[in-house]
C-alpha cells in the first residue's frame, strides 16, 4: 500500500536539495527560464534509413537549446541549466526500438554539450527502464567508460513507495539518489491512452508500477509523477527527437503512421515541449483526415493538470515557438 513520504525521507530530500543548490552554482543564479517557449531546429531524416550525420545532429541540438532559452549559444544555455558539479540523468524512451526512439547521434550531441560544461562522462547517465530495451534501440549499454554511461534501471527501485497526488510508487534509485539533475529526451508520438507520449509520459519509466496509472488519459497521474520531489526539483530540460514522428497507433512503432517531421525541439519549461508535440500531432492527423486527439477521446489532459500545479505552460495555444 502506498504511503506518504516519511520525516526521514523529507530530511534526505532537503539534504539533496541543499547539495544540488550548492553544486548548481551559477546555474542557480541564472535568469528565470522562459515560460511556454519551445526552441525548434531543423534536422531532416536521412534517406534510405541511414544514420544521422553526427555534425548535423550537433548543430540542431545546439540551435534548439539556444532558441529555447533565448541565449546566444548552446554553451550559455547549458550553463544556465546545469552546473559542473551536477550528475545528470538523461531519460530516453526506447520503447519504439530503432525505428522510433531518440537517435544515438542526438543523445551523443547532448552529452557532448554537458561534458563541455565541465560534467565528466561518469556523471552523465543515459538511461531507460531496462538495459535490454536500450540495446534493442541501438544504445551502447555500459556502466563505465565512453563519452557517457548508459544502462537501464533494471528493477533497482526504492524499497518503499511514496506518494504524490494520486500515485503511490517506488522511484528508481538512480533518480531518487544518484542524479541531481534530469533531462527527458523523448520522441514525438501519439499514445493510445494518454494522447501524447513525448517528454512527460516518458517519466513513467521512473516508477515501478506505471501500469496502474492509465485511466482517464493518464490524468492526473503523469502530472503527479512530474510533481514528485524526486522529479520536480531536478527536471531542468525536455528535448524531443522529432526527426521522424508518429501521429497514430502509438506508443508502439507503426510504420504507416510515421512522417518526417524533421525537427529537434527543446524547452526549459517542462510542459511546453509536450504542448508543442500535441499541436504537431494534431496537424498531421488533420492532413490525413483523422480526428483530433480531443475528438478521438484521448486529449493529453495531464498537461492542464500539470499547469494547475504551477509546473509550466501546458496550453498549446500559449506556446511560443522559437525557430532557429
């Protein structure tokens, strides 16, 4: 049975928060993050299923990060969000396999920017719920060496559940204890229950029992995961690999529903990227003669709930697109 956070856990969370604040240094003193702003950069899918050009991926990631923060360079953007003392967890969504997961070239470009910020490779952890899914999506699974670490949660959760709103879950210890900062790196795709699976539904991979929280378009449960202290105080950035996107049949890969969106999106407002993805998916559905997600009975209601929690801008009509 789920329980509330104990005094001991609250003390630990406070200690983690104080330590993270001291590690953030200049990042903690940076200007407030732009609300509702999404940085967009073009990255066309290569022909014939070839890998992305790493240099092109790097340029697109840099441009999206600078655009989403309104700062002149990607280096300045990363410095405003992360400190050299951070341990950064990059949560990817590898459910779609090689055809509909964040591309390794995009992840590598983001990791390179973090290293240039002064964060060493052993404190950059690319992860998902299982090492098996990461390997199937083409990621180099490793717990040491390389330009970044990459491994699954692999059932390493807190021993006891804690609550946030209507969820009662054991969180991955990687998130609760190891990482001082998080990035959600998802893809742009629809979800047969939540409506949108982009940066926020990706966070279901942080808890041990996501199968319990899919009623009512996953609302308020996605927002409640985001609002948990292990996440709310750490999630600094959402990046979406929208090189290829999917407008129907998600979350699994469905080849007849993908299209070349050709975009990398980023936002320091952790709701805004999903609100933008909702617009992009609905626009493609309209082009195909499909009903909107709202008319199909699966709007991403969790965005409005998370906005009521004060976590960002979740209304697609209020999103400011900054095209690099």
